[in-house]
C-alpha cells in the first residue's frame, strides 16, 4: 500500500523528529511504501526557527548560546534529509498533493487546537488529503482539554476518517464526546517501533544523569541536583540550557539526543518524549508535570503503570533520587508489550 504520513516532521524538536521517523519506518517494515507528507509554510518555518534559537522563552537566550543552537538546528536539517518525503506542497492549499492509497494522520499533537502555529489547520483534520482512505495513528489533542469540547466543524471533519486511534485518554474522551464512539488507544510510534530509535550510547568518560526539558520548578531542579551530587555523577542538560547542570549539550541533534539517552544512568524530564525515551531504553526516570504537557504525561504514565515516576508537587527529600537510582518495575515493560499488541491489531485493521 502507498501510504502518506501526515505529522509534524520538520520541527526542531527531538520527540517530533523521532515519532515521525519511527512511524514511517515502522509502516515500511510492515511491507508498505510510506513517505512523510512534506507540507510547506513560510509562516510555520519562521516560527519554528524563531523557537529553535529562543527555545526557553520568556527567558531570553544568552548570546553565547546562539552558535550552539545553530549547530543543533543544522544537525536537524541533516537528519531531515534522510527522511522519506513526498513532493512538497502548501500546508494551507494542498492541491498539489499527490495521490495515496491511505493517509495516516499522526502521531504528535496534530489535533491540538491550541498549538501555537499548527493549531486548527484543516489538513490535519483530513481536509484536502488526496487519498482513498484517511486514518489516524496515535493522534493527540495535546493541551486542548476534553472538558472544553470540540467545535462541530472539527468533529464533522473527523467523521470522514475511516479509522481513528489516539495516544492519550484526554484525546480519547474528545473523540468519544464528539463522535460517540470509542477510539483505539495506542502507543506512540517510538515505543511501538522500538528498533527505529535504538542507537549506540554516547561515549562518556564518566557516568551522568540526563536532564531534558526547560522551565522546571526550582524545587525539582534542587532535588535532581542533589540526586546527582549524592551519587557523585555529572548532571548533563541536553538540547536546552539549564543552569543546574554541570554540562550543557545544546548542539545535540536528534541522533545525538538518542545516544545521550542510551548512555545515561537516568532521566530527569518534563517532556513527553523524555519519558518515552526513558521507557524505550529502560532508564530510571523522574518526570515533573507542567501545565502544557499535563495530559500527555499523566496519560502516558497511567497507561504503562509508571504513575510513581510522575511528580505533581514538591517531592519529599530523596524521592527523586530514589526514582533516578532504582530499575524500572518489570510490570511497566509488560504493559508496554500488551499495548504494542493492541496497537498492531489496530494497524492491521486500519490498513487492511
């Protein structure tokens, strides 16, 4: 089957890159001919690159970091070149989009109406897609809470999908309320197709804890710093500057990020794919929930049985250190394996 995958594939963001790559390569491994739909928008590109050089707004980027963020962006551009893509077409006027047997919409926050530059774009709700069938895989409404409901226009567009799956309970409730049916709950592609993202560990002369994210609460950083000090190992921040860290690996591209996770002793994060990569590699992790990623983190932790690894408020002294030192409960791996079987069953039916 000739498949087009519609997602956020050109974001300067480790999770976006790896979920896109994992999904398209995972579909190809199932015997299909899949490519990423290469939607283009000068507005989106400008906003994406502005974020790449000022990723921690409202906290300004030190001028001394611009060169390292530029190196990070160049590594992303090189990684993008390796992705299989369709002919480019306009995001908001896809009349030049080539024909596909099926278009798979997802993963990532493709249905998040609050996304700062992709929110509400009709293409992600199926408008203008040149395909016999349109299905979703692990689509998410992100920070758009199901309690706010879904406008009738978007609900009507989703009714045109032949099959729908989501990656979190918040998105599941959106679909249940708007369309009156229960969509499949499936794994993020990075966990669903684990071999795609597995790489050799980064070379390091000494062990380190990895810090991934930004905007952390002060109490969380204090406890992470204390955990590293107690074990006498380095604290390394990847992708973003965090003053609490001993080293700043700001220029890491997506491959270097995956290698950094593979070589780490544990992961401290407030990002969804920080948790995903910790689960993928079996690393001890301690995540803290932030408002924008509340739904994604909560629902992932609940789905795999890792609730104790997600913190909502100041932890007791030593709690984060305990989480970053102890092996993951084997039940988590069994839960992921069961969800992988469920996700395969959905793909079998949706792509039949």
